[in-house]
C-alpha cells in the first residue's frame, strides 16, 4: 500500500475512529460461520446505533409492511449484507460531521453528490441491467468519500484546488501534486478496510479514468450515475464528468429508459432522505 494513503487514513482515524460496530461487522461478513445472532450481538452494545437502525429500517426507503420494533427483527429483515451497507452509510454520515449550526458547505456538497450518485447507481443496476443494486449503491456512496477525508484534514488546500480545477480529471491531477495521492485511492483503501467487494473497490479506484469499460460493470454504472446526476449548478449546469464514447453510445441507445429513470429519480432521492440525514436532492 502507498505509504501516503496509510498515513492520511491514520490521521483521519485519529480524529474519527471507525466505529467498533463497523469493524466487527465487516469481519463477520467475510467469516463463513457468522450468524445473524452474532451480528445482533455486535450492534446491540451501541444503543444509539440500534435506534438509528430502527429509524431507518422503518423509513420510506425500506418501507416494511409492519413496523419493525426490535433489533432482532431489523437484523432478520435486512440480512447481513444490507445491514453492513446501512452501517457503512451511517458511519460515512457521522465521519462527514455534517451537523452543527454552520454546516461546512463544501463537505455538504460532496455528501449530497455521493448520495445522489449512490441512488442513481442502484437504479441503473436494477432497472437498466436487472441486477441487484446493493454493490452499485456502495460504489456510489463511497466513490468521492476520499474528498471528504482530504477536506477535513487539509481544508484550505483542498478548497483551493477544488476552486482551481475545471474538471474532475484536473482535480485528481491537483490532488496528486499537492497530496501525493487522490480521493480515488483513499476511497479504495477504505473499501479494503471494510471488506467491500474487490470489484467495487476497483471501480472506485478507476472512476476518473477514461479507458473503455462495459456499461454493466460497476465501473460503467458508477460513471453513468455520475454523468446523469452530475449537472452541477455551480458550474452552469455542466456535467460533472464526461463519458467515454462507449458509455455515451449506451445512453443514446437506451435513451427512453434513462429518461424514465431520471423522471423517477427525485422521488427515489426523497425516499432515501432519512438514510442520508442531510437533505440530499
Ligand atoms: Fe470522484
Ligand atoms: Fe463523483
């Protein structure tokens, strides 16, 4: 591992230790004989986390048929993988320190962007490609988290390079010049620590490279989600990312499907509002 990344994550963990529950949950997820009871035992020692899980599992995003009023039922309802995803989202939200009277605008903007990309990625996976969207969602919520890490550790430098960069590719080049690493590498390292699938990790690492990717790969879905959600109002409605020719041809070829998807997008975002905490649309 690049020593710089190790150091920056160590500095970040020093300010914001990863919650014990997430570390233990990540380990359980890869151990073959872990049971839902083990998962419940890990989570129940943190009553605030239990309360947040019960809040989210009863929200419009999951919309269970009956109210879920105990951790045991929530764990059974969600299953281990969904619970891992929920705890990762909860952790990222906490690590972003979005609360307070005067929220940090830059950080809030990155978080909202990540929330939008995660919902769009899940929708693309499920609707366009007919596959489970959980990993696409994870790729979306984590892909730019490295920017939040940089912003918290080196606010002034990071804010300056964000202003200076005209495109995401320029931002990555400036991050490399100033920090010797970029947000894609930080995000990928967090994925490795949290035992997230290698395919998602690779998609995050490569999300600003322009080489050809299959539209239905995680790399493809992540870039499509960034493209569709990324009309940045601060930049006069310019797309946040540019797409390579293959992905553009795919969007053109499925124009109607993507138009319907984007029509439905605001309602899906609204459903997920409770999951993300900060107004995410
Ligand atoms: Fe990015
Ligand atoms: Fe992004």
